């Protein structure tokens, strides 16, 4: 079994996410061209899904590592420093 270093793994992940982002951008461009020809609910839904996928890829690119995910719900504000000191 060959182990990759974390730097190699991160570089590979970054490259894959960049390629995925490019593919989604191309899909969006094609959908815009098709939308000029026929605007329908299926076309609009597909465009929305492509946009949502692109936003998710952008979010993944901004994360440092796959295990570094944090979900910030309404309860996060309970532990903010200015409330703890009061």
C-alpha cells in the first residue's frame, strides 16, 4: 500500500475540484445557449442544479481539509467571547 503525503493529497484534491469547477462552468455556458432557444421549467431546474453544484464546489475549495467541516447553526452564538465575559 502506497501512502500519499497530505500535501500530495491536498494538491490532488485541489486539482480535482478545479477541473470539476471548470466542467460546471462549461455546463452552465451550454445551458445559457440552450436557454436562448427554449426556456422551460426543465432548463431552469437544470441551470439551478448546476449553479448549486458550482457553489458547493466553491465551498469545498475554501475548506482546508475534508475533515475540517464545521456546521454553524443558531447555537454557535452561545459561546462567543463577548457573551462569555458578561
